[in-house]
């Protein structure tokens, strides 16, 4: 279990800066850009009420 945790934390620490050689932000951004449907981006720093309002406005 400890080794798995160490591996996970190493991956997580590199997520924002790693390239396509591993699951990373750049890979996920490319995947989202390739989706035929719109992608709704929500910032978890925003209040929940604002997030809900954003989602509801996009559904209308």
C-alpha cells in the first residue's frame, strides 16, 4: 500500500507539467478539445450556488 501511495503522489505532483508520456493535464486538455460535444468547465473555487447556476444556464 505504501508503494502505491508513493507512486500516486509522484504522478499527481507531475500531472500539471508532464507531457503525453503519462496521464497529464496536456493529455486531458487534448482529449477535451477533441470531443464533439461542448465541454463545460467549472472551477471548484467558485461557490456551489454559482456552479449550479452555470450548469443550469448551459442546459437551457
